[in-house]
């Protein structure tokens, strides 16, 4: 997870624009270039925060309001859930049958617009990168706490259509074991 922080910092560096100095004003104008990625509208942070607040409250329906019908939810281990109904069912089951509670703390958000993907695996457009500490109490009576990184991609309608979540399954499995 912490390996992604340098990537986010690199994205920040690519997005910075140099301020013109007096010397630069005397130089001939060159055509503006578009940065490969740039920081974008902070409104996406509100979507991320509202989502984790709704999930903490057990309101999966409210959380899913920001999702596109064709959304894909991917985990770092290769598992995925396809479609808003399937994602809703998965998280409804987790919140009602598997977990007693889930909470999020120390959240950090970075809204980034990818103008020029670095490879075919990157989707252009708006991404919200989120890091936070998750504490979940399970029906087994056990709990776990870990840091999670989540990437949210927004479609042209500002709905989440791709989620990539990076977490460690080991503490989850231990907390779920009877």
C-alpha cells in the first residue's frame, strides 16, 4: 500500500505548473502542453468521505448511490465483483451477516485526473485515491485493524465505475475464524 504513495507524489509533481518569472515573460510563448496527470476537483473527496460514512453507518444503499450500474469492484488478490447489484449484495451480506461494525479513521484523499494513461491498464479520467485505517468487528467477536488503499474511477456521469481495493486478507481471515 505504501508503495503507492510515491506514485501519488509523482502524479502531484507532474501536475504542478511553473510560475512565470520576469525572465520567462521575455521568452517567446510555447504551446501549452497537457500534463499526463493533474490534481482535480475536490468534490470527489466529498464522494469518498460520504461513502465510508454510509458504509460505517450500515447504509449500503446510500453508499451505492455513487456507483454506476456497470461498476467493477476489484480486490488486489484478483477477485472482482461486477455490476452494481452484485456489489450491493456482497456489501449488504458483509455488513449484516459477517460484520457487526466497520469504521474508518485517518483518511487521506487525492483526486487525480489522468489525461494520458501511462499504459493500457490505466483508465483515463478522474480517479480518487484514498488511504485510511479500517477497523472491523466481526460476528465471531474478533476484530481487525489495518490500513487500506482504495482507487475509485469516475465515469463521464461522475459515477464510480471502477474500484480497486488494496488490503491484507490475513487479518480479515483471522478475525472471521471461529
